[in-house]
């Protein structure tokens, strides 16, 4: 079959953000929109021709349509072999696992992660490299530049591929293998965690948990791993069926979007443990009995306890966290005598450190935790890690975290998001802050002295590449921090994120309410950024 060459022209705005290209479904449905981006990937990644590509997504609306388009284009661009998840399903961490395990040349992941799905909601696509991680900026920049000059794409005039039938089939010269999306991933988890110990915990009669898959991609993974392999009682997985619109919900695992689950951890009949994941399965939220573990604390606790699990028994070599993530992990690294790296927001910045063997664990405050087992953050992995700790330490979630605070101190932490803000107003707010930075150092701010104030820049220690303007940081003399960033994953207006952190070494003062402890920092942040006068918002939309 001869490929057909379709003339096209550049479409503005195809620069990938924090995690791939994310737009409204309606934008993706424009003729040539998806095709231009996919062709730009093939044009800039020549190793895909004659190579193997992994394709799959989080099951949201437009997933299957996009996969059929990609398969035809892959065949027309000379890809030799494709591994595609059955029904088009692959969680983001599972895609990373498959790319690595089968030594492929990369993958295309279809997801808008925690953004809502459906015909009027969001879609996304990103390219992951052969190491399994999100393409670094050098690659995403090349793809973007190609979208600005593209004038044709290659495809085939061929019928849809049957994505429901496991096994091999051909599309013209290309071999397509429809794989079980869960198998490789579940097998990897069994090598990392003590499944016997967790099995015993579930069957002790003393432990009850629920996992909320939020009608997103982790349902089949969680049912197979938690209920089938680990023997958790049937019904442990809530909302386990992936739906194209996530049941109308917002598949973002935080306190604001998991109220039913949170309520199950409170009151007389409270669960011992609860967790949730997001649209594409890379985020995690961890709850104990009436106890919320901040993602920053979770990273620190996992790092301090990694030796309790088979996969990390020999210890960890280093930790990395995104800049806005609290410094709780730094304290653990210091005690363990290992390096701790501070990177810009977005998992792609961990890739080089993981590949070079500089770090074992990494995490972000945005409910992302992961390790060198794959090159993406991994929701269920974090849940299994916690279950392994609970089984070994025979303590509650709250006891483990409070012990941790007593030993290392507590980094009180909160993030305030102002969503759907006018984009110009948000840019203006950041610009104004940037102008004020040089004058702030040494000055008092709400009774505290500013120790440093800058716009975060990162030089990758492995390849020397630089990323600039990654968030404004104001550090206060007592170690507290206020950080401002604009989101790079939204599809409507701008989202201003304000990250606040304050350290408390005294165990007697570690049990307070976070928002109360942060009140002074919150008001400093609002004043200095002129949030209300510039955005018209008095209060944040989401507090995590
Ligand atoms: C957000 C988070 C960031 C995360 C990214 C992708 O980005 O802050 O930490 O890596 O989402 O997560 P931003 O630019 O909106 O702040 V996911 O679960 O979309 O893959
Ligand atoms: Co996600």
C-alpha cells in the first residue's frame, strides 16, 4: 500500500507545555491538528522509522480516534512495530514501563492527565523517548519548531485496526501487537514490593482500604493488583471502570475532588487507608484515618523508609524534587548522606538524573511520586509503597508521618490555585513580581527578612542544558518560602499557583492546622503579588 501524502499547513500554538500538548478536544478535532503534531514527531525522531513505538492513553474521549490516526500515520512513516494497549488503554507509568521493558524507540501517550474529559473537555498527546520518560526540552522544542513549518503529513488509506483483540496483526507493512495493558506493569510491581506482606495485611481482618480510580485509567490496574493479586476484598477499588468522561468528574486526586473517599476516612467506621489516582494514573493521594499526607511529606517518608521494601532494600542513591515541592525530602537526604536535587516543575527534568543513576526517588508537590523503576511518576506504585510500609511497620499512616516529623521536623505546606485567570493579568502579575525581586533581599516582609528572591533557573548537571523562568521564589530568613508559578497544563486562561512552606522543628508545635500556621505567609503572598487587584480574586479556587 502506498502512503498518501496530505498537504497541510502549520497551526499555531503546538508548543508542548509542562507535560505534552494539551488542548480542548474541539481543538484536536480540527482537520490536521493531531496529524501535524504526530508528523512533527516522526520528522524529528528518525529512529522511529524501522523501530518500535508504544501507543496508548488514559481512555478519555477521543483516545480511540486519535490512536487509529496515529497507527495509520506510523505505518505510512515506516514504523516497523507498534505495541498498543488493548482498547487503547495504557496508564502513563505503564506506558513508560512497556517502552523500557521492550526496548522500544519511544511512545505516544494520549492523555490530558488530571484535566476533565469529554467532547467539551480536554485531550492531550506527548512523546516519550526510548528511556521511557517524557521528551526533554531539546526534543519538545524540535517537535514544536517542526510544527511551524510543516507542509504535509503521511498516512494510509486503511480501515481501523481492531484494538480489542490481543495479539499480532498487520497494518500494511507494520506489525501491530495489541497487549494487555496491565501485565508488564503488574509484574514490575511484584519485583519492587513485598506482595506477601501486603496480602497478609489485607487478610488480617484489621485493615480496610479503598482506592478511588475516579473512572479513569487505573481501574483495571488496581483491580488486578489490589483485589486479584493482593487479595483485598472485592469492592476495594471504587469507580474502577474507565469512562470517556470520567463519569463527569474531575480526575484529580486531591482533597477538593475526592470528597466521598475523604468522608470514608472519617467517623466511627473510618477506613485505615485510602488512596486515589488521576486520569492517566501517574498521580497519587494518600490518606490515613482522618489524616491527609501531603505529597511533599509522602516523598520524604518514602525516602526515609525505602529500605523496608524489597525493591529499595539496599538504600537509595539520591532524591530529586521539583522546586515548589517542600524541603522535607532534603532533610532526609541530608541524614542519609545522599544528594538532593531541585529541578523545575515537570517530570521530564528528572529523566537525566534517573538515567545517570544520580537519584532513586523523585517527587512533586502536585501528587506525583516515583522512582527509577520507570521514567514517569506512578500513582499505584506510591500506593503499594505505602501499603508495604504499613505492613512492615505495623503502624497507622498518621503514626508513621508523626514519627517522621518528630525525627526530621515538619514542613507545613500548602498550595493555593487561582484558576481561569485572565492570561494577560496573570502575566502582568508575574512581570511585576520579577521587577520587584532585586529590591527584596534583606528587606523585612511581614516581620521576616527576605533571604533570597529570584526567578528559578536550572542547569541540568548531566547535559548542561538550562531552563529559565521556572517560578519566582522568595525565601525568608527562617527557611519559609513563597513561590509563584503559572501552570503549563491548563487549557483555559491562566492558572496562578502560589506555593507556601514553613518549617517547624518543635514537636509540640507540629500538630496545628496548616492554613492557620500559614496565615501570615498567605497574606504576605497576596499582598506582594497584588493578587486581588490584578486578578479580581479574593480567594483561591483550590487549596491543596
Ligand atoms: C502540573 C503540576 C506538575 C506536573 C504536571 C503534570 O503542572 O504542577 O507538577 O508535573 O501538572 O502532571 P502545571 O504546569 O500545571 O503546574 V500530570 O498528572 O498532568 O501528568
Ligand atoms: Co497525570
